[in-house]
């Protein structure tokens, strides 16, 4: 069986959508995402499943090449060889403005360090996590395999 033909048999559809746009719609070979239960690896023919998505980096493989997407909290559903990921915000690594993410990180870090009375701790913590995910997705940091 030709290499190309064999790889098609391994594929399933990945769709990552936000309320604003379709961030990814592609045929992929594997996905690893972060859920409250831990890292979750998904291949073709995975059993139907609904789960939560953490703020973090979703990694997928397409034509043997790895791609990284930063995401906010959300949900995912695997069904009929289609993985649908729904989240408030997601960005492909190559579309991330790293300077903006680093500035968001510094702002959130400063708020958390100062801990002023009346500050929204959770909001700052979520902003910190989103910015870190964006920096990681843009650089592929710690996600080489
Ligand atoms: P910031 O403080 O920089 O706005 P944020 O975490 O508050 O960061 P969000 O509210 O999560 O930003 O996102 C608002 C919109 O901006 C979304 O569409 C998101 O995809 C986009 N976005 C946020 N940060 C970046 C970035 N560093 N690069 C590209 N797009 C980004």
C-alpha cells in the first residue's frame, strides 16, 4: 500500500471553533489535548467521548508534521471520526502575537504578585494561563514529540 494511501486510513477530522471563527478544520492523524483528567491522546476510531478542555496547548499531527494551537477552557466531542473542540478563544501557533502574549503574561504576573485588596484573583490567574499557553504554542516549547 502506498504511503499516502496508508496515511489516509489513519486520519480523522479535527474542528476547532470559537464563537467568532473556525480556527482549524482539517484531516489529522493524531491529537493530544489537555483535559481536567490529564493529557488525552486521540487517534482515528476513538470511542465516542465528551470531555472538558483546559486552557493550554492542543497538539496535532498532520502529514507527519506537528502543529500547536493555544486554547481557552472549553469542551470537546469525539464522535464518528470527528473531533469537535469548542472554546471561547483559540489561536494557531503561527498566528500568535508573541509580544502581546508576553505583555499579557507580565500584566497578570504583576497583579498576582501585588495581590491588591479587591483584585480579581481568578481573572488574573486565567489571563496568566492563557498567555503562557500562547507563548508555548507559538514556540512549540516542550512539545517536541
Ligand atoms: P490580551 O490581554 O492580550 O487581550 P486576553 O487573554 O485577555 O489577552 P482573550 O480575551 O483571551 O485575550 O482573547 C481576545 C481575542 O484576541 C481572541 O480572539 C483571541 O484569539 C485573540 N488573542 C488574544 N491574545 C492573542 C495573541 N497573543 N495573539 C493573537 N491573538 C490573540
